[in-house]
C-alpha cells in the first residue's frame, strides 16, 4: 500500500531530479543558470498614478533571447517579483498568494513568462506591510537575484 509519505518522497525526488537535470543541461551549454545574459526582463504598469482608491495592474515579463534561462527554485505561480526603491533600498511590493511548491524557475529557449497583479501602493519594509507616502517611485521587476528590469516610475497619491 502506498502512503502519503511515500508519494511526497517520490514527488520530492522527481523535483530534485528535474533541478539536477536543468543544472546538467546548463553546464553542458544548453541553458543559462543565474547568468542572466539571455533574458530580457520588463515591468509595465497600466497607469502611472496609484493610490488607495486607484489600483493599477503591474505586468512582469521575462523573455529568453537565446537558450533556456533559469534563475533559481521556488513557487511555480510566483516566479517573478517586483520591488520599489525607497530611500535607496529595495522593498517588495508583491503580495500575491503563491503556491507552496518547489520548482525550477526560469523560461524556455525563445519563450516568455508573464505574471501580473493589481497594486495600490503597498510595500513591505522590515517584515511589515505599509503604504507608500505620496511621491514618485521607481518599480523594478526581479527574476531571482540575477536579473533586474529597467523599471517604471509611478506617482503615489494619498487623499
């Protein structure tokens, strides 16, 4: 009889095997792992004005311009993320619920990965959710620690 523990062990081994396969392919020259030279990362916003009663849509895209690109392991539903620059430091603006799985994150050769969500000016600083004060801010898309987009500027208004 197969137990839940047996199934979890099998799934974990297959995920580990998939990651190892990807690392071997990258090492063999069939892809780029954390090098980032073959990925174009973009962040676009549906509007440049945001506030508590004015949400915008943030769209992140990673496009392979050559071989497959991998930037790490993590959630399959949240492979890209975004940050806001406040007083010279980056803070997460990504509050999406993400799946609790562990997959190789990346994009296939010639492919594009796109993720989006709505945002109304919140950010996380020191583990605490806060709202940005009124002002202009630059947002960046991130793919692991290896890639960063050129960014987009938004204006936060508070009433």
